[in-house]
C-alpha cells in the first residue's frame, strides 16, 4: 500500500532518533541532496492524502445519536460514539423542573402518574425542553418546592409563580445553543495533514482578508482546544499534534546564521501544499514550522516546550494512554526541552531566565530585556518540571536529570513563595526597607527602593488576600498583577495553600477591576502615559487597556475555572462563565476586549478566535465534571519541601534560608 507521508530528514533528526516517530505505514527517505534550508514533513497529495484546509472539520457530525434519561427525570442526554468508538456525552440535557415529584424515573418525555396527595391528579411534561413547565388537571392548588401551596385561578396556573422557572429554562437553553455554536466553530478550525487532524488554527474568520499568522497552529493556542477535545472523548487529534510537533522539535533552525538549542519547540506551524519534486504536477503537503525566525520581533517561543510537556501529561491523565509518554522518541523530546531549561549559566537564582516576549505576552511589556524572570514563565516552568517528574522513566541515563528536577522544584518554589508574594503586610515591610545592605543576612536582598511601591497599589491591595508580583530583578519589582502567572501558581501549587487562597480572595475583592464586563484582565493595571511610551516603545497595539497592556482575554476562563475548582470555589468560575456567555457569541468570539472595564471588542482583535471558543467550552465541561479537573492540577508535594541542594554541601559556610522561612512555606 502506497504510504501517505514521507519525512525529509534534516541535519539532526536522524542522529537523535533512531526510529520513526509515527507508527504507521509511513517511510523514512534519506534524500540529503534535496534538503532545503528548512526540513519539511511532507505528504503526497494522492487519492489517499488530500489537502484539507483549516475550514474542514474532522469530526463526523452525522453520528447516530439517541436519547437516554439521566439519573434525574427530565434530564436527557444525547449519547453517541466518538471516533474512538467510545460512548460519550455530546450534548448535555437540561433539568426542566428540578426536585418536583422526584419519585418518577421514567424513560419518556411524557409522565403520567396518579398522586393521591396535594390535591392534583396528573402532571404532563410535553414537547421536550420547549415546554411550559406545569399543566395541572383536576386540582385547585400547586405545591411549590418548599412545601407551600399556591392557589390556582380557575383551571389554569398563575403564570407569575413560574416566571423565574421559565427564565431559568430559557437561559439554560440559550447556553446550550451557544455551546453547540462553539463546537461547530471549533471543529471548523481543525487543520488536517495527510487526512488526519493535527491541530486548530489560531483564528478562523472567513471575512479576515489578512490573517497574518493567525491561520497557523500555535502550540500555546492549541492547548485549550486539545483539552476540549480530550474532555469530549476525542483524543486522536491531540495525539497527532503531540507527535508531529515532536518531529518539528529536532529540525534544523537558523536565525541570522545562528542555531538555537535542539530542544526548542516551534511557536507554530502551517500546512502548506507545494509541488512535488519531479515536475509532474503532483502536489504534496508539508509542515512548515516557525521557530521565531518569522515572528514579529523575532521572539523566542520559550513557552512552547513547556506547554507541550503540560499537554502531554494531560493527554495521558484523561485518556489513560500512558504508552505515548513511554515511547523512546517522546522521552527524548522531554529530555531535550529540560536540557534547555536546566542548563547551567550565570544565574544566581532558580528562576528561568528568558528574553522578553517569550510567552503569551509576546511583545515588550516589562522593564528589562536582560535576565527576565517573569512570573508567567516561572509558573509554566514549575508546572512542566512537575509533569516531567511524573513522566520520565528513571534509569541510569535519566537519574541525574530527575535529581536536577527535584532540586530545581524545591528551590524554585521557595524562591517564588518567599520573594514574589505581596500582601498588605509584605508591602508595609517593603515600605520600611533599608537599602544598600551588604551582608549575607540582609533583609532587602534585592536592594529594592521603597519609593518603587506604586501609588495605585497602596489603595488597591485589599486587607485580605494578596498575589505574586509580575517580575523580580535586582533593584526592581514589577508590582503589576499578571493573571496567567497567578492562576498557574494555583494550579501547579507553586504558591502555598494560604497564598493560593489569597490570590482568589484578591480576584473576588477586585472583581470590578480584574473581571468587570469580560473575564479576565491579562494584567492590571495598564501602562499609561510616559511609562507606556518608554517601556513599550509607543507600541500602537499595546495602548493602555488594550491587547497585552491590560486587555481582557476570555481564553483565561479555563485556567481560572481550573484554579477555582482546585480551591473549592467553583461559584467564582460559574459567575465568570455566565458573564462571558452573554457576549462571546453575540460578539463573534473575539480574541480580546479593550477598555478598563472590557466593554469594547479589541480594536485589532481577531474574530472567531479559536482559543476563546475552546476556553469557554473547556470551562463549561470542567464545571460539569469537576472530577476531570482534578486530573489537570497538582496538590502540594511536601516531599519537595524537604529537598534542598544545600543539604548536599559539606562546607557549612552558611545556613540555608529555607529553614528560616519553613513555617511560611508550609502554611
């Protein structure tokens, strides 16, 4: 049988992996004489491998379905089989009249029963969900849920009694329609390669005439899409994505005659159709990755490898397919990423040093370009280390790496908890700092000047709660609140239990600032006036309260939901999701919102933004099934608190500061 795909081997891939990454009928062709400046994964465009663009869905929307009642009468579900042949819920029914006559468990949309009490004879539920909640015959009163009786006027029911119930049914029905629309848009955004789904484009607005790179599959953008598919029982697209991006990792990548490390994952890739060598008119599909050499500002995609590791763990947890993690090529890919992150350098602290624009905020938004230790990267780095610790197979070849992971986890958790955390007490302590301390026992270790405390923070910080600051450098603290970094600190247990609770307390207390009309602010507050001009260089896309400079990003919903469920506060997530539901569909699923309260669609915001759509769907499914959410977050690992590289030292030069702060760490 003719293979669908072929791989053109680059300078490095054959020396790193001794086996093909895909276990299928694909073959490896060593054709070094035809190598281009960038290796390409290609697929013959024959009858078995057609070019399928981003608008083509890969999920069979004509699956046979049937209705089955749930555990409560009046609750119906549409059950079908996914592409793996596993039954799943494809649409969740709505409880029409909760807790009324709970004895009935009939598999019909019509219930006929005789009740000898309460003065009525029969209840009918007709027409599925499009129903007037109660039709009562042969009775003169209605028994409400709380047990009180309401008189019936004549032969009909006083409709005012059921006004709230009708409104709830309509709201739930509307939400169900929004979910259906979101699923359709998500499936329309699926990208196929060699006839198989491999990801989703960043945005899929047919009216967009200049998509720039929004028609590509981004690793960070695909994560919420992947979780939505995984939670819906559709794991093939995620597995394909993980394996194909793994192959891209080891390709030759050069920017201005310089090649970054082998473990670097691409920021994105695009499926292109090109003529096959030979000139016979045959076309082939190729994967064309971007490692930053085409990105605006040429920023390095540091977070791509971290997200890839996090998604790999999530795939195993949700599907139970741990064999993927154990493959030789996958284990090698994990090690290559970690080698980049754990390489020895000049750094004095365990935080990951990166350049500006290396994550979701991919434009200059911070004060220094050198030695950045931004909270977002530290939280993702910590999460990826915990994932790797679970997935790496320990043997003679990896035991040193595992030991390095444990030491880094222990040191990083202490560093962030001790130096990044601020609350009212800590800010007052900084306010009284002495400077220019030269001593191993200095209190003001980073020589922070008290005048750096911004005026907005003095009145903004609540009495209860706190947060992890955005960045810490010698002589400077960035006191802005960065939502993504704080949420992942909760999810990964980078913060203490007390700190994690304090972050949610602050979000709740400052709801009008951080959520307002659309969840959630990417950071708070925005850079304005001269500060904005100096730090961003006058970036016209990052004007105050827009885009990365204080814009509101709905995709943060799923991470907020995950954090809330972990901390036992799902009502906060439900409130945020309900608020987003009112606007997202009407506004055509924007990428971000502008203004301080998030009232306007972003001035350069793409519509039909995929991770906005997927973030909403993932949030809904996590709230409906919190047990699944527990697979995606981490609890405190007290064993890590006992590990410290200082214990290996025999010099006895000084006592480790961890023990002095032990009580705070364990709180």
